[in-house]
C-alpha cells in the first residue's frame, strides 16, 4: 500500500500519539495518590497490577502500553508491582479491588474505579476497554477523530485527502476494515480501480468478510460490469421495446444505468423485472438489486428507497 498513499503522512491521531509527556510510568504506594487518584481527575488512568513471576503479565503489559500510546495522551498507564507494594495492595483489597490474582487492570476516572478486568486480554479487547473508558470520560481515541475526518473528506469530494487520511488510519490500525474500505473507495473515485483491487487483495484474512470490505468489493465488480453494459445501453432499450418481457435485457439495462450514476433508474428497472417475473433465472433481478444495495451501502438514500419499493412489491 506504500505506493498508494504517503506512508510518512501523519493524521491527527498519529501526531497526538507522538508528542507530549510519556503517558506510561511505574508507580508505587508513595506516588499512587498523585499518579493515579489525582491524575484521574484530568484524564482516565489505567493501573496495571503485575508481578515478575506472572506469565500472563508479560503478555498483557506490552499490549497495554501499545494501546495507551496510541491514545495520544488521552489516557495514562501506571504499572504497579504487587510484590514491591504489599501495603498498597492490602489497602486496595480492603476497598474491594480484587488483587488476589494478576494481571488485574483497574481504570480510574475522577478519583474512582470506573471499571476493571483480569487476565491477559488480546489487543482488540484491550482497545475496546480503553475506548469504553474514554467514552465514559467524554472522549474518544485519536483514530476515531481520524476516521471522522476521512469520512468528511470523502463526503465533500476530496478523494485525495480521504485517501491519505484512510491510509494513515490503516497504518495505525492494521485491522480496521473501514480504513481499508475507505482507501479502496477513494482510489475508485480517483479512477485507480486496479490499485483499489490491490488494496482489497492485501486485506487481512480476518477482515475480508466484514461488511465494509464486502461492500467495496461489490462496488468494484459492478463498476467493471457497468463499463461493459454502458456501451450497449441503446441495445438493451431496443430489446425491451421489442419485448417488454426480455428480463435479461432489463437486468443488463439496470447495470448500465447504475454505471451511468442513475441509481434510481437502476432500481426502477429491477423492480419492474421482479414485478413481471420474480422467479426468472433463480430470482436474478432480486439478487442483482441486493448486490446494488450491498455496493451502495445500506444507509445510502438509493438503497433505502429501493428497499421500500422491494418490500412493497414482495409483501403487498
């Protein structure tokens, strides 16, 4: 993907993560009030209770550090060795904090324990935990800001800007399906469909069935089909004029209309085909319509209008 967007460009999330004081520190019973309780009145603070003999701690702590650094100073991490701070552990246990086993991670906000978890969670679950903590504190991860900025650029037609922003997000979150889909859609809008296909080919296997990826893949397939169909638009119309029940021509017409940007016309053609013979060729018209919905996105106005028309026809 390096040839598709500038790998050195940093979005707002990356910039935030790279500057400011280190959000991670080792704590003890002398500094706990200052580093955790008092500090949590400004930003949420995670406390990682660990021990040198704890195997899962060796897995969890680096994950916590990675997620916290990605938050760009919006959350802090304090690491407490329970064997070196037995008095503190005893006090917190008396307050109800379950420190009988480690690792235990407690989230402090406004001087109080807001949430906690135990055990070595995978990175995705740790990220969700931190996102929930930030949401409760009225904030969000920098990557959420980056995603919102990328979507706005795409909506405003700044496809080059959207490409860079979605690309930066994909670099920061290599398992973010929306980032890959955004890069591919921006490339499509810029007329770089081959590169868009390369992006989809490089999507991690676990993301390939995500709705965002399936949608952009369908959009690329429709674009290829549409280019072929557009050159025969007049032919399809002539065939329908000669035989209104030429369902193959009507479906091809819909594909051509969609390629020309006439989504309403494409929906109308397929609705008419379904009305005339819903079961023709194993419900080919209905399946084509659903493929349009998938490619356009389920919140697209044309999709919403088309679904209403399809429902009215099938459930009348």
